């Protein structure tokens, strides 16, 4: 590999858009959609890197070649490439005249907008088990293409409609449902066997999905998995790019953001659902990880 694992840069969405000179009418730090764009080899990214966001690429014409987790993939017309933040990526090249559409979104954007009930299972699959290259049949690909186009239309035009943000939220959830359906039907498993470390991380994430509201202590999960807490933290970091504690906090914060968007719940009730001892402790935890108090977050939303 060209650069050592510890030296791999991590790009946020804003830096990635600027580095790739992606021409979009508007974008946020958490979401970008670009439709029917011609792609070229990008020498700036001919090295390993990670991103802080999920990336879904639809190949409309031609062929692109990418390297994900040290494996090369050629994605041709009517295929999808789906990557997670923890994936190690390297941009390679594109066949002349290749056209793609792309949607990039951060875990924070998911937490604020997504209402997809099976979301944790789908993105656990993407992050730890599924191959990044998907080959849906033409009708399924076309449905994904159509909802991506609608997503772009609603995103760029949301200020022109009195309920633009609400419509965007619904279209994005349709996008997630379509992506989830394609994942179940077409996303191949990376391996029929996993290394001991990969298996441990999948066990941890599966357990975390079910118990993160009640248990936020690495020691608890280590005990349940019969491993040393230090080993669990190091292994999760090696496989996913984040420590065990960071993943626990990510799950809690995403759930907190979702609950806070429900105006029928008081901040105290949100803290109770997440099993914080009191509202003050919940507020300090939330602000430490987001920069906002729960009440400030609600005002921003």
C-alpha cells in the first residue's frame, strides 16, 4: 500500500467535494447529490483515504474502477458501488465517456432524516459484511435511478416549496427503502468465511444494535463476548476505523437525534428512553458529542 494505515487521511464531505471539484448548485456538510456526471481519473486521489460519509454511486454509462479495502472493483453500466465511512478507498480511473450519479450522506444526516426501521441492519451489512459492488436487474436499477433524480430535484428545490424540507425527508426515506431492498436482493457477501477479528466485530455490532440504549460500557460488551476490553477496542478500531467506545457513542447520539426530532417527547423523556440517570447527564453527553445542547439542537432542526 502507498500509505501506512495510521497515515490514511479522513475526508469530511465538504473537503471531498472541494478536492474533487464537484460542481453542485448547493450542498451541506452532511449531504450531496449529483446526477448524470461524467467522471475522469483523479490524480489527487491516487492514494488511500477514508471518508466520514456513506457514498452510493450509480453507473449510468461506461465503467469505473475503484479500490476499496485493498480490493479492485470494476463497476459497469447499471451497477452500484456502495461504501461506508470505515472503508479504505482509492480512486483509480474511468472509461472515457463514463456517466455516474452519486449520493453522499453522513451518519449525522441519517440520524436527522431517516425513518427507515431496518436502517441499522442495512448499514451494518454495508459496513461489515456486504461487497461494495451490487448488480441489480434493470427494473430495480431504474427505480434506484429515478428516486435519485427525484432526490436531487427535491434537494436543490426545497426552498421553493413551503414544505420542501418535509418532501425531501420523505424522498430520502424512499431512497433508503430502495437501497435496502436492493441490498437484500443483490448485495453479495464479501466472504463465506470471516477472520476471527471480523467475526468479533460483527458480533459486537449486532449486540450493540440491540442493547445500546441500556448499555454504553465497553466492559459490558467485552464480558458478553468473553474478551478483554482493551482487545475489543483495538480490534473494533482495526476493522471499522473507530474504537468500540466511539461506535457505542455513535449509536446513542444517532438515536438521540432521532428522538429529539419527535416534538411530543420532552428532553427528559428522551434521556429516560436512552437510560441516562438524569436530564443533566444526558445534556452534557449530547453537547460533548454534537456541540449543541438537546434544546439547541431542537431549535436548529
